[in-house]
């Protein structure tokens, strides 16, 4: 662990909605910062103005707020290291790029896009399909290494467009220790001279990323595995500036559920699950669904994400955000990719809905349904039904009969169970129920068992029929709880009405 104060950052690009992989990166940064009493920064990296998408930044902030992982510093939040949007920091990058040129760590390159295309095509014709701008080829290109210094000066004074490229040394091993993957060693012969500063006056991701992390005093860079190939260059840049590099931790990829490869929006479309935390609406009006709008609790979503690449080392699976902070550590993060499981995601949601207070569920349910139902009644519905629900809306779909009389009766249960002595048994049991003074679940259960003993019949001869008449369904919670909730008068009414309805249906069949 570094002795520097813990400062981590999540640095998304506003090129579209925040994929759940990005949310996981933000989550791990948040957990790490909170665990070590550190600071969690969000920085918007919009150096690629050609891919900027209107509304993406607001979407990112809204999604993080829903997840409960808001940063300590960032745009709209404040802090001592702003601005936190790279395009607003534009003026500060050129001096750093020029410093690298002055120290012979970088150079000016005047090659046009046509020049580069021509070189790649020539190399391909010569059997070298992977041509790179590097220590071997830079001498044959148009740059401040291959050109006389007076010509370089003249070109710059004339306003000729140029980029600044990293001068990658030849045959040098770059070594750094990744907090998740251990030691990483890459030889510079496998790297090209990356562009650090573009002709439009904006830095590339690589330069801006390093300068911002240094000036914002970032102690740990926790980011996705896709940035691992860039890490050697970043280590070289820190060395070129003479700065202390942060600790690096590259998180495993999120993998599609049904085969190899990185999880993508197309996988969600194909298999029917969201890959975004909240709904995203494109400029064309297309809507991509999110977990929030699909009825997931943010806690369940975050709990699920935490387990995609990390485990606590115990059998515990259900965590509050506070418990995740306490349990989280980078040494429990896996190197291997994490396969996303939509069914497991629903399981997390089910656990959360079961553990949520009935009154809170009832308040949520009120917003989901039409009709003016008392909160205390909805609270009881939630208590009885939530064990069978995945989403709040399921509680009403499964248990609306508790407040609305059934208008239809499950066809399969009717066909299998409503025959022979069913009507006679239910008429007799109705009489038993009508004689009860106490209509508690316990009293009803005792009466039910006594009725079975007296008749010398099994549970299957009465209980499914009882459920069918009261609820119209073939499955559900305890019938003793249901009938007690409905009350004696409503229970007796539904038995009689159900018997009549089933008789009419049979006559009309």
C-alpha cells in the first residue's frame, strides 16, 4: 500500500451511456476509497471531441447517483483539483508536451494522414501488415528526428499541422507491479510512438490521463483490463516527467453469459437483459433499457456488480453498500474475466425484495398500480406475496386477488382439481368456516385439519380447491393467511361465488 493519501478516480468518456462494466469500475474505486478513508474523484475525459455525445455526462452522473456511489470531487460537486472536465483543462497540456520534446522524450511529427496510409499500404505489400511508427521507422518519416532542425523550426513557424509523439526507446523492458496481476513486463520493441498531442490542440488520452492523474494527486489507478496495453506507455511517461507513478490495478473483463468474449449491448439485446444502469435515450429517440426502469433495486444491482470479479472470501453473498466497503480489497479481485449471469442478477433482486420492509414495498407498490388502496392493506399484500416476487410489480401481478375478487379461475387447476367431490367438500368446509368466531390463521388451520380428519380425506382433496375459489390461482402463500386477511365474510362470499362460477363454466363448456 502506498503511503500517499488514497485518491482514486473514475474517468469515463462522454461518448454514450455508462455500460455496466464502467459502473463496476466506478464501484470498485468508490469501495476502495471509502475503505481507506480516501477521496473518490470523477473526471470527464472528453479529449476526443469527435465522439462526444450530448447528454452522456448528465447520464453518467445520474446513473452513479442512482447506484449510491457518488464521488467526493468532480464536475458539479467541486474540489481543489478542478476543473474536472478535460476540455476545460485544455490550456495546461501543451506545456507538458513541449517539456517532453525539450527533454528528448518526444518529438514533432508532420506526417499527414495520407502519408501514414501510404506507409501502411507499402508495408503491407512488402509482407509487413502490422506497420508501426516506432524507433525503426521514425527515421523515414516527416518528423523532428528525421528532418533538419531549421526545417522543423520553419514548419512550426509556418503553422504546418503537427502532432507530438512519444519517443519510445528501443529494446527496453518496462516493468511495473499491478495490484491485481502482479509484475508486468513489456519490451519497448513491441510498442509504437504513440501520439501525445494532436494537431487540433488537444492532448490524446495518454498525455491528458497522466498529467491529470499527477496534478490531481491520484494514488491508485483502478481501471478496466482494456487499458492494460496502455499501462507501459503510462509508466514510461511518469518516468519521462520524473514523477512518482500511482499504483495500478487492472480489473477483469465482464464476459457474455453464453460464450467467450466481452459483454456488449448486443448481448443484452439478444438475450433480453439490460447492460446499462438506467434507460438511455439516443438523439434519434431510440431507448435502451436500464436496470432502474426494469424494476431492479439499486442495492441489488450494486451487490451483483461487486461479485463480478471480486469475492469476499466467505459464503456471504448479500451485502449492503456499507458492508461492501468493509469487506472490499483489491487482493480479492480476480485476474480472470467474470461471466455475467442474468439469472443470478434476478436472484440478487429477489433477496433484496424479500429483505425490504413491507411498508416501504407498499409505498413503492402504490406508485406502480392503479386504484386507491389503503397503505395498510397493501402492506399486508406485500408481506404475504414478496417471497414469490422478483420485482415490486410482481407483487400485484401475483397478489391482486387479495384486494380484488377473482374474475377467472386457473384452467389447469380447475381441470385437475375441480371434479368428483370438490364442490361438496367445499360446501361442507364453508359451513365449518362460518361457525368460527376467531378467524385467525391458526384457528383456520386447526379447523381445516379437523375437517380432513373427520372426512378421512387428504390435503389434496380440499386445499387446492380452497385456493382456487379464493384466489383464482393454483399456487400462492398460505391459505390460512390468505383467508384470515380476507376476513370471514369475504372468504365465505368467494367460496360461494367461485362454486357458482365454476358450475356455470362447466355447464357452458
